[in-house]
C-alpha cells in the first residue's frame, strides 16, 4: 500500500507555500518529477526508511534499503507505487505504507537581456512575463556589459528631449503648410503622448502654428479684398467714362451737324467768317474730349488686366512659396529624425532606453529524454526546470528605425482645430 501526501503537517505546509507557491492537490498529483526536485520519502512505522532527497541529474533519487530509484518523469503516485513494489519484492516490508511529499519544486532558469539572470523557485501558474519580472525585467546594459555613467544618461535624455521638441515643431510646421495649401483651418497631427516632453510644450507649439496659419490666411484675405476693391473701382470708372463718352459722342454728332449748317450759310453769305471759325474750333475741342475719354477707358482696362494678373500671381506665388517651404520642412524632419535615431541608438546600447521591438523568447524544455526548443510569447506558461532565454536583437539597423516606429505606433490621428472652428 502507498500514499501520496502533499501536506504532511504544518511545517510541510509552510515550506511548500513558501517554496513552490501553494500547489493545489490536483496539480500536485499530476506533477512530473525531474532533476532538482526535493522530495521526502517515508514509510509508516519504519522511521529508518524516512529520507529527504533530491532528484539527481540522472533523474534518480536515493531511497534507504533500495539505492537509486528512477524518478524523472514520474508523478508522486507513480514513484510511490514503484517504491512500494521494490520494498515488497526485496522483503524489506510486507505491506508498507509509503508516503511521498514534494518539499521543493525544481527551479526554472532565465538568461539573456534581463536584469538578474539565474535560477528562481518555481511557482504554480508562472508565465514568461512573471519570470522576466522576477529576474528584474529587461535590461540590455546588465546582460551585455554596456553601461553608461549617470551624467551620460542625463545628457542623452536631455538631447532626446531637445530633438523631440524640434521634431514636433517641424511636424507642426508641415501640418500648418499642408493645411494652408488645402484651405483648412486645422492641423492633422498625432497626439505625441509618448514623446518625452511636457504636454504643455506640445500644446504651445501647436498654438503658435495655428496662430501663424490664421495670420497668413488673414493677410491673404486682406490682399485679395484690396485687389478686388481696386478692380471694382476700375469697373465703376470705366462705366462712368463709357457713359461720358456716349454723351460726348452725341454732342460731337450735334456739333458736326451745326458746323455743316453754318458752312452752308457761309457759302450763301448769310454767316460771317468768325462764326464759322468758332464752330470749327468747338468741333475740334469736342473731338479731342472724345479721344481723351477713349484713352482713359483704355487705360482703366489695362489697369484691370494688371489687377487680374496680380490676383492670379498672388495665388501662384503663394502656392510656390508654400510648396518650397514644405519641401524644406520635410528635409528638416528627415535630418532631425536621423539625429534622434543616433541618440536613441546610444541610449539603447547603454541601457537607458528600451527597444520597441518584441524580444525573442526561447524556452528550452526537457520532454522525456529529449530537450526541445519552443518559441514563446510573454504570456505563455512555464514549467519547472524550463530554461528561458529572452533577448533583444539590437543592431544599428533596427535601432535606427526607432523614431519612425515611434510615430507609427501613435494610433488615432486626431485633428487639432482652431478655437474659432470648434463646435459650440
């Protein structure tokens, strides 16, 4: 007869809770023994057979009067059955009551880019994430021996904040130029919540760009209004001159008839020469007036064409200026992002910053007599005896993409709208 005893008295309960995190009886019964497990074997009323032993590297455990017994891969019940059978077959006891207690589960091991690599006591329900937390979290500097001085870390963080500020200012400028080109009153920008600068700084940058956008729109609108006002005045002047010309041409026709009449009377000797000469001078004066009015109309029409060209050139010049400024701003962003990538790469390699890539996690697990490699995620379960290797593949190539991915990871671009455009 054999017994599987999980908690043999208060001392065993406290020991088990402290060392293996409180195995439930069902889980305990299914627990597979392995190298490093500490068990206690006892036989009722046979104290000399009581033994606390560790499963050795070969998966065997030393039992008094029996020597080494295979334990690796067995449950507590299976090991109890095996020891019971050995005691009976060797005549040590007729019907021994064998008790097996798991005192301490074998540890798991963790290595790689963590703060404190090594072995740790296993607890029921452990995941890779828990194991990494027990090992002090991810750390490139500790695992790779790349550490920077506190002053160097402070200097790099200061550089990062300054470059981020400049980068956000340039992004806001690009957003303002695009809004100006598209005739919008809002800036399409990410929230920049993950940027290492105060939110009020971001808000002030955006506010200044919105004010500049508003001022430029007002300046353009005023220029348009001025040119259109001049055009309206010129149109009114042409209308007035055209009316004046019509009156003058009618007077000229009447004067021409008068000159013809006086000329006929003069030929008949009924009108003196001075009168005929006076009528001729009046006719010449009226013709000169019509010619001058016609010239004023032509001048006003030329001025209208000039104003129309100024209006057209105003918009074309604005488009050219905005596109040129936008191109310069985009080039500035590329340059600033390169500076940010360089600083971030330095921070990564001295452990000041954490990479944004997911780490590569491999679990080395023994299954029977074989050891297998499993690609795991941070929420996968681990087992006693597992060896966990967690590494970041940090190279100049993938570190240089951090700034680009930082922007890409900011989800939900929301328009930042001017106060005057917000719904009441």
